[in-house]
C-alpha cells in the first residue's frame, strides 16, 4: 500500500477462471476517500526471439476482446506459481515452436496500472532452434512471421504493432542490441 494510504474495505465483484474484479475503498494521505475498481490476474510474459540474421519472431492472431488481428511477440499468462522465465520458454515453444538456449529478462512492467493489478515480464531470447508449435484452440488462426528488428521498431511507430508488451519489448531489444546480429 502507498505510504499514508489505508484500505477501508475491499470486495470481490466477480471471480472468473483467470481474473478477479475488485472494488476497494481507500483513505488517502489527505484523508479523502476514494474508490478503485480493478482486476487481478496472473502475470504475463512476452518474448522477443531474436535470430542470427537480426530478425524477431512475431505471431499474428485474431484477438477477440479488441476485435482485431494483432501482431505480437509470443507470450501469454503465467500458470499459478510458474516462474515467469519458465512461462516465457513455454509460451515461445507453444505459440511459435521456438526453443531458446538463452532467455534474458528485459524488464517487468505494469500492464495497466490504474485498472489492473498484474505485471508483464518481458524477455529477450536467442540461440534459437525451430520445431513444432503446440497452439491451443484459441490460437488456431495464429501465424508466425519473421521481421527484421529494425523493421519491427518502425512498425511500433507506425501503428502496425499496437500491443503494449510487444511495443515495450521490441523497443527495449532495439536499445540493447547492437546493429549487427548476435553471434
């Protein structure tokens, strides 16, 4: 809790399979009352898989909630109690059929801090090997695309990549990665 703030009450408004909706009443430092409604869910991961040619793996899929087909880094939710690095490796293999010898944490970010109590763990993976993907039914329309990192950065700026975790992961990778591919 924020220093000087206190929770007056907290009630669960809805419990689903992967999400809880809460309403909290709080007393702020200045003694004013506030109400916050937010979701709680498991943390998520996004993985930038960078190959020897300087390309990254992106998956394109229909995303029901936003009603669009999005281009994203492979990723998804952590299972309860699952280490985020293990979740990153699992999601990369399931969605893209990619295994990585090396997986490095880029950062941990809040997904939507004013409305969701959940974080996104962003990873960079390299020394890749390709195999079969194991997508679930909701990912049946998913397509794997390899894009040069520099082009992906451009796509972040021109609106072709719009998912927050992917935006941050691609830009952080570009910031940390030399112009020449890893060897």
